[in-house]
């Protein structure tokens, strides 16, 4: 073998190894060459949908959170129960996830497959769509690293203990977030998603009707607020009726959620606990007083959560459709 041939082989090997390394790392510009219209397609996909269906933003943000908290941000939550047995969507805590969010991701995937087939993962679509929707309703712009692969597994048994429940103690909640590399400060910031969120009656009905043996209604709830909630939720708890978490500006991402807690307007037991626990109360008050501070904290927490335990390289796949494995 002459020197020129050997040199060519070495160059090819070098380039190949570089490509492999590049493909296993997250990057802001991951699709710049392979799918240059990625960001525009995502934005165009959500723009009209959000205007017609304001529920898209909170529903998609909640879907993203439920995905990332279980085995990382890998689109495992998107697998339909019709396509596999006992998927994450079969877990009881995921039954209330709203179909609008799944539809938004599926719609973007369909368009992207026409433009750049087999290139963009559903996990990246969900992450980018969530950020764009948060920004669209007034929230902060934060960086979304790209290059995730879609999971090869989705199991209902993986969900319990990874997604916080509203009746858990503060110690339990802190531990759940800590296992994802998130601090108490991050946890309080992520709870700010409730500013555009909603909760189902069954998630807070105990505070209205069965708080304790001597006091049926939680005294920390604003009395007028509690009375209105009782009218809304009484006898129809099992029908999945929901109430917005932020009464003043439910469709705008702002810091009103934190201000509402001190007025007794926090729906969930876990919301109220944030104001009462000495570890979280100062953070709540600081976010209530300074929206810019909250936005910075939320952005940082979302950036951290979005790269938790992501699959790259050969750890996953690029699904052809988001609700089924290839």
C-alpha cells in the first residue's frame, strides 16, 4: 500500500470517528445541516394551534415534565397503549394527560418526516415544542440542546415514585427532584409551571371535603375560593373536572402563581406546602417579588431537566411515528 492510499484511509477513518462523536452529543445546532427547517416547522406547527386551543401550552409542558421525570427526556411517554402493553401512559398519574399535547407533537412529526425523513426524534420535538409554547404565552426563552434519541422502552412500572404527587410530603418531593439532579431551588422554580397549569378536582378534593376529622376544609384555603371550588367539584370529582391553578392570569406565563399562594389560592396540598416549609418559603416569596428572578430560575431548571438521562447514539432510535416503536 503506497503512502497516498494510506493517507486517504486515515483521513476517512478520522472523519468517520468525528461523525460518530458528533452524533452522540447534544448541540444547539444539531439539525442545522440535516434538517435546517426544524425550528421553523416547530414554530409554524404550534402558532395557530395555540391561538385556537390555549390548553396546548400547559398540556404540552406537563407532558414534557412527565416524560423527563421517568427515565429521562426520551419520548417514552408518547408510546400509545394500543401499540405496546403497560406503557407509561397506562400509569394512573398519566391518565389525565391531555390529548392536545400528544396531537401537537404528532403533527410536528408528520411535517418533519416530509421535510427530512428519519432525522428528527420525537424527544427533540417535544423538548423544542415545549420551549416555544412557554415563550409564546409570555414565558422565558431558554436554550434547548438537541440530539436526543427516542426510547426503546416504555413501562408503566417505571412511573411510580418518579413523578411527584400533590399529597406527598416536602421531604418526599425534594428526594424525587434530587434524584434527577435538581435542587430545592429548581423544584420551586419548576412548580411555577402551574401559572398556566390546571388541576383536576380529584387531586385537591380532600382539602375541600375531608381535610381532617374535625375540620372538613383546609383552613389555609381562602374561604371564598374554597366555597367556589366546592360548587365546582362536589359530586363530580370522578369526572375529571379541572380548575386552573392561577385564577388571575391562567393563560399567561408569569409569577402570579407564587403571589397567589400567600392569598390562600394554591389548589394543591403541595402548592400550599411550598409556602409553609422553611426550606421553600423564602424561594416562593422571592419569585413572587421578582418575575425576572423566577424566569431565570425556571429557564435554568428546564435546561437541566431537559438533558436528564437523555438517550444518544445507539441508546435509542428515531421513531417513524411518535406513538409507536419502529
